[in-house]
C-alpha cells in the first residue's frame, strides 16, 4: 500500500516537473499529411530572346498532373500554358523564350491523389523600367507580423 | 448526536474554504451566466454590423481586404472571416497602432459597414473577468485556485450532507419549506448543493482546461502522449512552410533607384487569400471559419473554426507559398481525451446542445449563487461574537486517511498543494502563537 502511494506521488511529481513543451514526435501520433514539395531551377539571370529552361523537381513520383502557366504583370487574363515534359521519375522540364523584359508570374500546379499544390514564382526578366521597379516596392504587403495566438478558442 | 472528530474536521475545512472561495464563486457564476448567452447578446449588439442585404454575387475575399486596406493603409491584416450566410457580412481583423480592430465589410459592395475596437467587445471583457478577473496571469492563477478549492468544497459538502442514521426524503433530497428559517437556509444550501454537485464538478474540471497552469499541463501531457488534441490546437506550434526562406520573394528594397538584387530575381510569392478560402470551402470546413494570416515568412495560413458543436471543429494549416495542406485536424482526428475535452468545453460554454444547454448552464449558475448566499446567511445567523463559529479544531494528525487524501489532491492540483502549505504555515507560525487569533479560529 505504502509503495503504491509512493509510486503515485513520484509519478505525479514527475509529470508536474516536466516542461510544458510539446515533443516534436508528438505530431506523428495524430493524422499526418504527405504534402508534395517542389523546387524550381531556373538560370540565375533571366534574359529576353533566350531559350530558358525551367527545371521542376517534385518530392513524389505519384504525380497525376503537372502544369505550368506564365503571365506578365498586369495582364491578368492573358496567361500562356507551357508544355511540361517528364524527364525522370520526379524531374520535369518546361521551356520558354521571353520576348519582353518585365515582371512575370510562373505558376506550377502539381496534383497527386492526396495533395495538390500550386505555387507561384515571380520572375524578373531583363532590366525593369522605373514603373516596374515601383510595382515591386509597393507589393510590400500588409499581411503578417502579428502574433498567432489561440485566444479565440475560449 | 455526538459528532465524530473526522466529521468536525471536514466541516471545518468546508467552513473556511467556503468563506474564502464564496466571493470568487459568485463572480464566476454571474459572469458565466452572462457568457452563456454570448451568441444571443452579440447578435443583438452587433446586428447592424452582421446583417447585409442579399445581392446576386459576392466579390472575392481579396477585394474585401483591399477595401479595408484602402481605408486603413497602415493596417496589418491578421484574420479574415468570410460570412457563413448570404446575409452575413465578412470580417477583416486588422492591427492598427498596436490595437486590434474588426472591420465589417459588405461582401457584395465591398462597403465598410462598421469597425469595432476589439478591446471594447463587451462579451470578451466578461470572459476576461470569468477567466482571470481582468488581472492577467495573476488573476488566472486565482481563478484556478478557486476552482480547485471548489472541488474540495463539493466533496466535503457531500460528506457533510450524507445522511447519518435514518434516511429521510425531506432535508436530504427535497427541501423542507414548512420548518423554521434556519432549516430552510440549511436545505437551500445542502439540498441544492447535492443536486448540483455533479454539474459543478463538471464545470470546474472543464473550466480548469483553460487555466494557465493546470490546463496547459494537462493539454501538453495528453498531446504528448497521443491521447488528446493534435499539436497546434491548444498547445504546440503550427507546422512551418516547406518552402525554404531563401526561395521566397523578398520585396522591400530600401532605395527606389537601387536595382533589384540578383538573389531576388526569382522567388515564391504568397498565396492569395482567395485561394485559401477556395481550399477551405472545398475541404468542407464549417462555414463560420476564419483564416489566420501567417505571422512570419516561414509561417502558414491557418483555417480555424470552433462552432457550437465540437464535432464540427477544424484546424487546417496551409503552406503560404504552395497551398499544400500541411495539417488538417478535424474532431474525428482528436484522440479520445481530446474528443472528450472538446465536448466538455462546448457544453461548458452552453453551445453544444443549443437553448437547452444554455438554460441548463443558467440553472447551475443560479444554483451556485443560491448555495453561496444561503451558506453565508447560515453562518451569519449562527456566528457568535467572539469567534468565527467554526467547529473546534481537532488535530489534523488525527486522521491519516485525510492526510493521504490531502497530499494526493495537493499533488494533483499543485496550486491547492501550495495553498494548503501556506495555510498550514500560517496556522503553525502565527495563529497558534497569538491568543486572540487562537480564540477567533477556535483552536485548542
């Protein structure tokens, strides 16, 4: 009886003195996702009138569909789809020749059975004129920088 | 009937704890009783902000946010809540000059209907009073202490109530209205207390889940053991974006004339809020959800909803650059204790079962007020002039079982343990050494 009591007391003390920190492995005991990851490789400097190679690496081989579309800043309804060819298991390639300098948005969509992504990369091709420089500066968005709390559960 | 020492000791505990905890119980019952009707009160207070005239098509989330930013160019957007119904406004939460505001937007015309400084939200202040007496962490600890001592009050109270000898219906399960006032107050206290004991214990234990000390400990422990809420809902961090920070577009350059640095020529740009709303709707998140903006370049969009019914809860983290769903936790993904806690919390708040739940909660609040007031009246009527009127203190060492129980309880609720030690020291070092105090507290 005394031993059991001692055990209980020690156990409670052990818990009470443990730090209030969620273990990194704790997450694996709950439902987990397998999000597709992506990395894009382009030449460091993008120039006009040059064949530009866009290398796409994805983290999984079970890709159902992959697309790439490109649009110039300000031309919201005028995007072109690029041909994406599969080179290896998780490696894809698209090509494009930029006709004019400017700010472009390249959006890649990757669909697998359980994870879809559609990241957009902003590309700067050639030298920007002053107007375009300003656009970039103004894009300093108004989001972020607030602490992310849970106070609303209460 | 000759009272046994154990009975006297327990009565003494009930007596002192009751006097000390009574004011807090009154505060909790009154503020809790108001908070139960939060949805109704807020619907009444903010009706003009909530309701909009239905038109053909809503504009996009981005347009709502841009409308707000046009009006408040220095604001930072922290949250967005699309309206759940056709006639419900959208809400944009912003930070402006260190203060948090909610801006209500007509989702059809992008017109700003109204703004609310969040610190002026009446019900939030009631909640702050309920949870921490508006005293921050210190208040939180006091409320936690009062809640734990309430458990002691209920158990000691049940012990005193438990009928000895012949069992009678009246005075045990039903109040006696036809006797004198003293008996009426006694029955108001003890009979009500018996009937509500289970509900009070339920409210205390579920309420303790919010507490900063015990609640955080329990949440961390159950999450770590894989039996509670998944991480990031109560405790633990949200996942981070899979995209490396160096691959992210960096916008602000110091001087206008400076050319774009080479490293910034290509970068991922954050997802549009429209896409986040689309994903949330596609994934069937309960429509009263809100989107919490990422708090850093590595952060994620969090779609979060805590509707009236625990079964509809959802927390989803979305990569702000790729739109990948990094975590998607619904009620069904909570582990057993997490589900139980989620249900307990919505019942505590009077939400889970609608009006019946609210009325039930209100009855318990009124019952608690009745118990507290009748308890004080009984004491006041009986109180002799020269001392507090508690039963004479037998030595605490007379009951080993009681000591074991106290130690266990003190360990299970460490704040209670600390307060018991303080009471013991006060008793030993001060009260027993000053004759006047000894007389007041009836110590021999």
